[in-house]
């Protein structure tokens, strides 16, 4: 059963390589034919026809190259063996989380610049109403914290600060969403690559026959499985770890700045700051 799988894998890789060569030859033929068309007297005298021919040739060659790259990528996954699919899923999840956090964790969205000054003006003008508080709460994470302060604006200072701390804990939890998952991927990806390496080593030792000979195809496949999985695991873990630490530091800075602005508003309400 194992030899049949290896033979199928070898045949698949051979077919993909042949298909890539065919596509490359087609692209070369198309480029040569397009070049002869451009150099013909009739086409040179007609710039519109020349431009259209160049555009069509470029698009067709680009399509052939993209197809050859897809076949090459499939051949790499075929050579890396089945453990690579776990790493592929982890990389897709990591990219999705990184993009989502980059979009969400923007300073102008978390900490609007003029929001604190606007809240202080509304408070001093005596225009604090339930509708204003609700709008402020849905404005931004900073607005959520300041809305909690406005709801307890007539309470003692300690009660007001306690309500701000409770709202701040909820906001911090929202800012840290998905960071645990991203950190888990950064820690787990090298182990998944190591797992693929172990699988490859098992295939290498399985290629040794009791009589002392070896199956070269199975030996090469085991080596490729080991190396590809190790490389992919490290390639996924390094950027995931960098972005995890970046987002963690960013969230910590946002939380500290929100606390400072909330304390400033408490001081304004209780007359210790103008």
C-alpha cells in the first residue's frame, strides 16, 4: 500500500513537472509570435493594432505563468506530505487574525483625539442625557469608559473610579480578542513542523529494507517531508510571534492611555483639575 502511494506521488510530481514545461514552452512560442507580429511593417504602421496585440500577448503569457506557479505550489505540497496541511490551515487562520487585528486596533478608532474634550464640554454645559451617554458608549472603547463615568457623575469619587475600572476591564477583554489564538499558533507552528519532521524521519527509516538496500524514491520523499515541514513551521511561527507581541504592546498602551484620560475626567468632575 505504501509503495503504491509513493508511486502515485512520484507520478503526480512527474506529471506536474511535465505540465509546467509544456506551459513554459507555450508561453515562449506566444512571446515569439507576438514579437514577429510587432516587427511586421503593417503592424508597426498601425499603433492601435500593435497596442492591442501587446496587451493580449501579455495577458496570455501572464495567465500561463500563473498556471505554472499553481502547479509548482501543488508539487511542493505534494512533496511535503500530509502533515503540511495542518500548517497550511494554521497559516490561513494566522493571516486572518493578523488582518482583523490590524483593521480593528487603530488608534483613531480606539482613542479618538477630541473625544475627552467633547465629553468635558458636554458635562460643563449640563447636557448629559441618557441618549448622549448611549451614543458615547457606542462611539469607541474610550467612549465606553467615559460613558461609565458619566452614568456615575453624581456619585462619590471612589464609586466613579470603580465604575470606570469595571468598564475598563470589559474594554480590555475586547481589545485582547484573538490574541491568545495568535500566540498559540506562534507557539504551536514549530511543534507542528517538528511533527512533520518526525513523520519524514519515519519514512526515511521505513525506506531501509532488511537486506540492507533502500528505496531511493521513498528515501527522497521522507527527506522532503522532513525539511519542508520544518521550514514551513518556522516560516509561520516567526511572523505570528512578531505580530502577537506587537498587538500585545499596542493593547497595553491603549489601556494605559484610556486610564489616564478617565482619571483626568474624574479630576475635572470633582474639581481637582480645571
